[in-house]
């Protein structure tokens, strides 16, 4: 594939009588309201990509299949369309030779085995994979005194990710179904082009950082029981548990989510005719604390602050923006199919 993108970018700063929508914001010259700051820039860039896939499978028996595959995927390059720290943005653009961020390329190799019992009551799926990522596109979160938080997409370097997954299912009796799953991820940077921890140099401390949103361990399982009642009515009971180890949220690992144990349960009465289902449910029964993000701010240090920024520090030097997910939630639901 081939694609070309061009942009006339105005830095987001105070400018009276300037409308981005109307196209009246200047993209050249300097900003008269912020001495020494450029108004913006114009740029164009193009990329080409090739995304093949190759796979092999071999049927070992009626209920056993082995497979292997290689896939190359691409994520398009582009431009940051909201710039709130022009000086820092232009410094990175100068170092990269372009204001655009380049495409991200992933080569993934996978091998696996799918097994089932003769009566199909038991299944087991095993998979192992390795991913080579070039030009990792990352949305870098930077604390900003002006805006509180600035976010930019950069190509931060290369990475390799390998891991394995297991999924199992078992139906001991027709009314009861059990599942179990587990996954392991090992993710490392192999080359860095960006100072992730912001200490002014790319060194071993940057390479030691964890890739964001890559928990090392996840595992869990579920139990589902379906009880036939009179007529077409059924009563379905379900419980599901999942564990996830801690993982980094931001590239500098100052923002993170701790390990969690999630337990959900529900019981649903389906009448059949009419097609009405009444469900009582409970989510996050263990009341696990989880965040929808964890990003450092340049202000707001509180009484729990350690005064030091370091990876996975629960008391960073300044404040954080950490919206909470819901805690324990119990409710009822009535649904009807027409």
C-alpha cells in the first residue's frame, strides 16, 4: 500500500481572532503573543508498506491440530494535530528530520496446538508467539505547567515481545461448563530513540522500563451451570474470576496499575416464551481498586508524596490524574427480545 499525508499545523496557543475550523490560524512566522515561538508548520510525508501472511496447519488426528504462522502488520504514520508544547515538539521534529511520526511495523510468529476429546467435552488450546516491533508508536504523556498534561505520538524505538497462552474447557455433565485460561508476556525494548524517563540521556535506565499495558501474568476461569425449568424456562448461574499482575500505564512507568483480582457472578432466569430474561448480577465482588489511567501532573503533591519520581512509586513527587473504575457493583436487569 502507499499513502501520503500533508498538514498545515497551528500550535495550540492563545491567538485572538484565530479559528482552526475556518482556517484563519497562521502556520508560518512567529506568534506575536508568545515571544520566540513559531506559529506552526507545514509538512508532507509519504509511506509504503507490504503486509503479507503465511501459515501452515497439520491435522494430527480427528481432534488435534498443529499450526504455525508469520504475519506482518503495519500501523500508518501521521501527525500530532494538537501541540501544546511547541518548543519540545519542534526539538523532537528536528532530531527525527520530520514533524511526522513514522509507521509501526510488527512481525509476529506463532505456533500452536488445538486438542479436543473424542466426545468434544474437553478442549485445550496452546499457543506461543514472538513479536518484533519496529518504530513503536507511543503516546508520550508529558506533565505541562500550561495545560497540566501534554500528549504526543512518537516513534520511541524497537521492541520484542514473546509469550504463551493456554485455554481449556470441560463439560463434565451437559448442564455444567468449566473454563480456565492463563497467559504470560515478556516485553523488552531492543532499541530506543527517545528518552523515556526524561533524565536527559538514553541509557540502561530507559531500557529497563516496562512496555505500557503489558501485564506479565493473567489467569482465571469460569463456571457456568444451566438448569432447565418447566416449559422452555432456564436458570443460568455463572461465576468468573480473573487475576492480572501490575502493569505500566505510562512509558516512564511513573503511572501504573497495581495487580488485581476480579470476581463477577450472575444468575439469569430466561422464561423462553415470552422471551423475557431477568438477571441479577454482581461485578467486582472483591472491590478491587483499578484506574482508567495514571498520568503525572506538574503540581498537586499531597501528604502521601514521597518527593521522588521512580517507576512504580505509589507516592510520586507531584500529583497524578487517575480516574477510578467502578468498585463493587450489584444490580438487576430485565430484557426482552422482540
